[in-house]
């Protein structure tokens, strides 16, 4: 699989791991005040390099815990505080979806209106696609690549210049920002004002979200910058307009407004929560897990990462905002388990982080360090999670250190011999190095472990066509 796809897969594998393999170590109901326990959890996580950001936890409409850990940028000169504003990634898409429902409730539009109604100059496919398709990512409209458009005009060129749909509207699901882009443009077309103006007037001001701003430039008051493990400022996405940056208190106000129907009705809120075209996928408000009566939404933009858990059943809200992409998802669920009195574990240190620098300079020394850590500090590091070595291998592959990446992926296959994804990754490294026979063997092994691996199937056919077997 390609590098970007691998990063998303690694993210999801980490998420799945964190939910399914929680070690039952610290029963919260036996250890006193939850606030003290949360603070201990977060302090330890910060100490281990697993979190840099702001956290807020509320129960029964009252904030029970709120604190900042770390710094606003890689210089580490300015400490975070509760006024620090973050790029919340996909969570910002909630604002255009709710704005759409506000216009529906005001009878300005209908969810079943086709896009052609708004005369955007789009191809004929606009006659098939409805607003309902857009808010549920079931439109099939052409994809706007994250790295291509630098502004709205370039995004329009992508959509207007492509006559083909990815699939028939309502027949599949594709989480893509082209759906978000058109929602924002519909809002502008119907209201006659910019998307930013509409949201500011109808959402931000009524909710008194006093520290929220659209598309702030570097240097804006209270603005954070994302940075990597080497404390270097990371690039930030130049993309379509309309991304709202918020502080943690304003995001809490937003979630509470949704829960109490301050902006849209309960029925409209439920319409956005539930995706009729893809029950097990997220919609405009993230993922709604019906059996738990839980809304979960996370957002990632380079090294910015955010998550909130909105537990309707237990009246609990958990928010974490970070500018240093690390263990936000895991920590959100750990706090949730703690509050509910379930067993939980403080997240372990990252193998990837521990070995990254050493691997870049001398992979064999890094491998020795891996075994040393496993022998002497096994309980402190995430040795059980295959995504750690997988991520390290792809980091090396991205840097052009192909032999080193092969070495790491081979170690991963030895550590996780039944993991199809690891063999798929090793196959990609071999293929990149033009070691086609070894790549073929790795992809065959991946397919034997996972008969549904489309990537392995496709790569096997591709390699056979190259080598003539």
C-alpha cells in the first residue's frame, strides 16, 4: 500500500488495538476521586511523551477536569493554556453540516435538493447528487486531493473538470472533502453571504464562542503550531477555505449546544448523527455508536490531532486537542473507561518514537536497542502493537532508506508472523527495491493470512506481469 494510505491504516489499527486490548490493571472504582486519577493519567502520559495539548472532561453538564500540558509550538517557549486555539481537522466539518440543517429547518433548502439546483456550472452528475448525499459522504462526486488545491478556485476546477462519478450516489461511501466543499458553497449560494459570515452570525456569536477564528495565519493571537518529535514545525495544509480553529472551551460550548438543541432540533441532530448509507461509517458529526449511545469524532491535520467522546447515556464529554500528533485517541478512551469505573491502563511508551532517530542513522543498532528494551523494559513500551514497527518501517521507506525499512519490516514479520498487513508492508519495501521475487513471496504470505486483501491480490498480478511468471 502507498505511504499515505498506510498512515491512515496505522492510525485505524492503533485505534482498534486501543479498544480491544486494554490491559485490566487499574480498576478506577477502587482508587478514589476520578479527577485525581485523570490528572495522574495525563501527567504520566505527558511525561512519557504521549500527549502535548489541552484536555477537558465534563460530567452532568459540569466541567470536572481541565488542564494544559506542553507548549504552543516546537520552540517550547510558550506554554499552552485554555485560550490556545487548535486546528481541529475534520471536527470543523460539523459546522457546515449543522449550518445546512439550520437552512433546512428555515425551509431555505431541502436535503433532497439536487446540486444542479444551485447552478454551479458542474457536469451532468450534479443532477443525481443531493444534499443528503453530501452530508453523508455518499455522493460519489470527484475527489479533491488533499495536496492539490491551494484555494477554492482550484477546487472548483477539479469538480467542474471531471465528468465522472466515483460511484452512483447513495450506493457507496467515500469520506472526502469535496462533499464538505460543496456544502459550504451551497450555504453561500442560498444565503448570499460567505460561509464564514453565516457561521459567525448564526453559530459563533449566539454560542459566545469568543475565541474561535477561521483560517488564522501564523502569529495570530493564541494560535498554536503543530510540530514533530524533533520539535520542528510541521507544514500546515493549504486547502479550501472555511476551517474553524477553536479553543477547548469553545468546542465544549459547541458540543453542549448540540446536546441541548440550541441551534437545531433533536431530529435534525439525529439526522446528522446517523448515516443511512453506511451504518458502520462516520457521518457529518463523526461516528455514532448506537449500542453505546456514544458520539465520537476525531480530526487530524498534519500533526494536529483532536478527539471528543460525547457519551449521551452517561452524560460525559471528553475533549482532547493536540498539536503534536501522538496518543489522543487512546487517551480519550482511557479517560472514558476511568470515569465509568472500568479497568484502564496508562498508555505505554512508543517503540516508534524510541527507535526512530537511531533507525535513521544505523538500523542495526536500532534493532539491538529494540531487543534490549524488550528484555529490560517490556512493560513500559508497546511491544504488543504491530503498528509501531509498521510505522517505523514506513518512515524509513519515505526517507528513501529502503534497506533499513526492509530490515524493520522483516523484524515485524518475525514479531507478528500472523499479521497480514505487516507482510503487505514488507512486500512494498521489497517491490520499491525491485526485489520482485521477494516482494511476490511477501504478498502471497499476506494473502494467505487475509484472503480479502485486495492490495495483495493486485500487487501479485502486477509483479507477475513484470517478471513474466
